[in-house]
C-alpha cells in the first residue's frame, strides 16, 4: 500500500515549511520533527538528530520518512559531521530498528557541485556524473547517498536521494533559473519518490522543467514525476538585474555556483 503517515524531519526549515503546506494535498499525514519548535505546530517533535532515543520514538509506526533536517549550507567540518553525517546515520539506524521501509533523502546539487555546467550545445549533466562535492556540506550529501545505498543493499531499506537544485518560492538568481525546483514540483517529486515501486536506492535530480535546465531529469521522471513548472517567466527580470552568467567567472562556471568559490570555513 502507498505510504500515508510520513515523518518530515527539518520541518521548521524553509523547505520543511513549504512541504508542510503542500504534502497534505497529496494525501499524507505528517509527523514533524526539528531541532527548533515548529511554528503553529505544538505536536511537532523537538529533537536533535543526535538523540537516538528520540529518533527511534519519532520513526515508530510511520510508513516513510522525508529527511530534510541538517545543516543546509557550508559550515565547519565538526558541525557538518554531527548534524549531517552522524545525524543521518542515527536516522537510518532508527528506521532500521523500527522497520521503516522507505526514506526520501534531501541530497543536493553540491554533492556534484564542481561539475562544469553545460554551455551551448553541451549535453545535460547525467545522473551518474562522478561525485565532485564542492564543500564539506556537499561531501556530507555524498555520505548520505552512500549510506542510503548501504542500507538498501544490507537491510532492504529503500531510499530516493533527491539532489535538490534550489527549492524556494521563486528563483532569485540567474543560476537558479537552471536549477530551480518550484515548491509545487518539489511536492510532486517527493510524492513520486514515496510512491514509486521498487526504487532500491535511486538517485534523482530535483528541479522543475526549466528552459535553462542543466541536468537530466530522466531518473526522476522514471519514478512518475511530471514537473509542471519552468523558471523562464522569471528570467527577464533576473537577467536585467544581474546579467547573463559569465563563463569566465569561476562562480558561474560550475553547477555549485558560489559554493565552489566561497572561502572555506575554518577551523576543521
Ligand atoms: P533549512 O536550513 O531552512 O532547514 C533545515 C532544518 O533542519 C532547520 O529547521 C534546522 O533547525 C533543522 N536541523 C538542523 N540541524 C538539526 C539537527 N541536528 N537535528 C534536528 N534538526 C536539525 O534548510 P532547507 O533549505 O529547508 O533544506 C532542507 C534540506 O534540503 C537540507 O537537508 C538541505 O541540505 C537540503 N537541500 C535544500 C535545498 C533548497 O533549495 N532548499 C537544496 C539542496 C538541498
Ligand atoms: C543547497 O544545497 C542549499 O541547501 C540551498 O540553501 C541552496 O543554496 C541550494 O543548494 C542552491 O544550490 O541554490
């Protein structure tokens, strides 16, 4: 049967807030978890991904998990290690112990951020492009994807790892015109990832059907995802304000954008 009760981790965050609004429309009952209280949701579980007992209780009885919680930008290695690496491990262990069979993992374009972005007639970036994390943050998403593969191969827990581009109400940069995932398409993709059969561990790109798309959506569409949106209506205004991307600018040359060129965050 299709999953109905879903634990949404990271429910207080930007994407979590959008998905709290949209996923019930696809028929889900959400259980919410975050390190921070979730505004207007007194029943939300307030817990750190470091708290294994709390995670075990949180996943008990749900049909599936959408795992958004964690640090969503570059940070020191220690912080990434605790929240994204150990935290994701703790969540998968809780799922294994409680018999939850399906997880949707919020991976990121930054797992492959050093990949040159297509220019001119270049082909779209394929889903099996080699890992090229652009930050410790991106590296933690590579870990999450590999953890998902391990838990499928060893324990039979299925995951769809969604390499999300940029999921915000509107694109706010010229780069985002290429990687934008509208919130409505995000909900469609998560719904497909929760309901498609026999996914094992599947990695997909997460974006709308943008005119300026940089990557291939075939594996996402194979789950039944049919994107409805395109960032192009926002292009005129953004290009007028910011200009077209400059291939000579290193922050414009690769998928990860400024994550590639931002100074590293020290100390380790
Ligand atoms: P966000 O930073 O707004 O939300 C993350 C949430 O996780 C926050 O509410 C935070 O309190 C919670 N959190 C952080 N550490 C935690 C811990 N140790 N225990 C429990 N909760 C913790 O980020 P956003 O934009 O909502 O992203 C959600 C997920 O999607 C993240 O995993 C991010 O890496 C991923 N993602 C998001 C993209 C986007 O365009 N919004 C793009 C690519 C990936
Ligand atoms: C991400 O992984 C971040 O979580 C999000 O805040 C955006 O920066 C996004 O990537 C992006 O690349 O635009």
